[in-house]
């Protein structure tokens, strides 16, 4: 019995020693740099144990998944080891004749009066409120396009009442009337896309300019305009993934800039809008557009949904349009959130989608790129952060 009491006493003392040793670490944590590089899973677990139930104010880099796989991006820390990724596309004149179109608005405040009294995130030495963070993400979106496709521009479809101040020379503001309330935003986005295509049909500007409708929380890391040459006959393109309930992601819709392409895409999106309003209004704030897309695609009698299980591009005639299906793995890749099975980043990824809780990581990635001017190394930062829970 005595030995057991002695053992328990030793364990108790050992526990107190550990706590005392952690006190200086806890004191120093707020003063660490915004980027901490851990080289093993155990280091990441130790960091989580030190500050339980607290959101991190720095990135925690873990081991990079996909090492040894020939079709995956390889890194050592934040240094890219295989640079066959199109990292020089921004000096080759890529991006001619492509416009990126996104829907964006700011809620409940004028950006000129925003104060940071209630910060939601810290990136480097900058603290952001929610509206400030949204604008920072929008600016990073435009900046990545300027780097990788410098001859492209960005068109922002927005509520005429929005007070947006955009300095980038490659950005065009296009007010579109509609209901941009939070609960109606995804529905309004489809309507705004249709209105934009109608404007292009009415204008008949001559020449060919292709359009890529995207979310604003994406980073274009390689020239995606090549799809219009590589796949020469489609009218619009969608991205798919191996997900039974939500195989299509609406964050990327490409439209060929010919008159026929614009017209067929408009008619297709009108079918999606009709399905949205008749079947999925309960999901009008989120996911309704994706469910409506799937409904229209699967309504085609000959469509084989098993094709979504393989990451290979294919084309189908649907609702009068030739629709190209592109794998999300390349054209809409999303860093995984939290723990789980993860097989790395495809070597030739074109677009990284920082959806949901990953928006701070997008700002971290842009800051890192500004300091290095190297897209592959930046991708290592994103890839190394892919197994941590983001600070949102």
C-alpha cells in the first residue's frame, strides 16, 4: 500500500512539474511569429495540448501528405521539390481573353466606417474585422489572378447599394439589381450570372472573351484559360468530385465566349434557377445552387453519375448545352480541414478554393507569396497547413 501511495505522490509531483514548465511557454505564445513550423504529428499534438480549446493565432505546419506519389506535390517544409507546376505562366502572356466574374457584397456597414474593435482574425501584423477580412480576401482573389493570368480582368457583380472601394487596375465593378440578403445570396448569385450573360448578348462586343464565374475565396495558381483551347467544343464547364450527395461544386463555372456559348450557358443556368426555386428554396442560403445543378444534370436520361467517381474530364449534352465536367482535384481543389485521410495536392492544380473556415489561410498564402514571389513554395505552405483546424 505504501508503495502505491508513493507512486501516486510521484505522479502528482510530476504533473505539477509539467504544469510549472508550461507556464513560461504559455506566457511566450502570444509573442511568437505568425508562422510556426512543426515537422511531425507529435509536435502538432503537443501544441494542441499546450493551448487547449483556444483558436491559434498562427499557422501550424504539419507533415506534407502525398510524399512519394508521382502525381502529388512534394515539399520540404515550405520549399517545393517538384516544380513541374506551371509556375512561369505569368510571364508567358497567359490569360488573354478570359474574365473572372464573381458576386460580392458587404453587409450592414460602410467599409469607410469599419473599425477593428471586434477583430476576428490576425494575419501577420494585421488584425481584421469581418468586413475587413472579406475585402482582404476579395483583394487577394484579384491579386492572384493578376500574378498568374495578368491579361485577365475581374468583374465583380454587386448590389448597387454596396460601398466597395477597389484599387486594382484589373477589377471592374458591375452593379446588378437584386436581393443580396444573406439568406438569398446563393439564389441571387445565379440570377446575377444570368443577368450578366444577358448583358453580354445584348452588347455583342465582337471578338471572343471567355468567362469564368467563381467564388471570391479562390486562388488561381496557374493559367486556367487553357481549358478553352484544350477542350474546344464545350459551351460551359462545371467541376465535380466524388461526393454522392453534392458531386458538383458551384464555385467554378466556365463559359465559352462565343455568342452560342453565352446563349447556351444562359439557358442552362435558367434551368438551374428554375430547379432552385421549385425544389431547394429551403437551402437558399447555402448549397441550394449546388443541389439544383445536380438536379438538372442528373435529369438527363443518359447521364451516368458513376463518372463522378473518377477524376477525369468528360463532356455531356445537357439542357441543350455541351457541358464539360472538370475534376475538382485540379480546377477546384480545397485544402482539407482538420484530421482525416488526405492524399496531398495534385501536381498540376490550377485553382485552390479556400472555402468555409479556410479564408484566413488564403490571406496567409497571399502574404507568403508577396515575400517569396514563388507560387510552388506558397503551395507548400497551403499543403503543410492542410491538417490543422483553421482559425475561424
